[in-house]
C-alpha cells in the first residue's frame, strides 16, 4: 500500500464518507474549498491506478468504490508515524500530545477506560 499525497488523502476521505459514487459525489463530500472537477477527476484516476479504488462503467459515467478501507489505511500509516517519529512508542505519542496541550485530562481518562474495558 502506497502512501497517499495530501490531495489524494482528501479525496479518499470523501470516498470513504460517500461509499460508491462518481466524481461529483466525492466533491459534494469534500470540505471547502473544493478543488476543480478536473483536479478531483485526475486524483480519482490516480487513486484507481494505485489500487485504492475500483471503477465500473454505468452508461457513460464511471462509478468508483473504495478497495482499501479507511481502517486499513489508518492502521498502516499511523503505525509508520509511531515507528518513524516516536521510536515505536505509543506512550511517547500520547506524551507528545499532552505536552502540546492537544489532549485533555478527561480525554486521557476516557482512553484509560477504553484500554481497561478491552482487558
């Protein structure tokens, strides 16, 4: 699985949100400012070439569907972030967000509850 560019990730988020659809469907699911139709169409074609999407022709319009799930993508690339930037330590990752005031004590308590519930 190849890492996506920021533009490709934005398009895939719209695809995952929409499920199967055509380029205009994905554009409707994107956050503003939405790129031009031709830009999104080109990005979608690139995603298909990379194996993230599959297409089928319905009349004269291509309908696209995700091949890679959002969960699979997150798992692959978040694991790489932790490995590459936090010495493979999720504790260091959480500590980073605590130090940057990006996570609150209540959120940490909720995370601890989630971990304890899994035991």
